[in-house]
């Protein structure tokens, strides 16, 4: 991850932390728990995922809305296929 992206992710983390800390509703809820005689610690986990723009066959970024269906179907793992099958979602793509 480049330095600019690291800085932006750090800023996002700080903004989320500030939002939670500044939330009167969160603080009120924590206070109500403390009033029961319990100590409370709030730990939140955030997952930040990045998705690179799709690349076309020439190696250039694909136009918005341009999707190669065969490529996308090839990206579906066997675990994902099993999960979709368990939900009775199927597609005929020649895989599994």
C-alpha cells in the first residue's frame, strides 16, 4: 500500500474513532452499562477493503459498466459456488 493510501486509511480510522467518541448515544449507552456496576470497554473492528478498477484485455482500465462475464465467473471460488448452491442460486457457466 502506498504512503498516500496509508495516510487516507489512517484518516478514515481517525474519523470513525472520532465519530464514535463524539456520539452522545454511544456515550449514554456506555454510561447506562456503567450504572449497573459493570466496567465496559468498547472495541470496534473495521474492515476496509480495496477493489482495483477492472482491467480490459489490453491492460487498460475498463470503461464503467463494462464487464467480462466469463472473467467474473472464473473469479468465483469453489467455496463461493458451494455457498451459492446452498442458497439454491445456480448458474450454468461450465464450472463445477
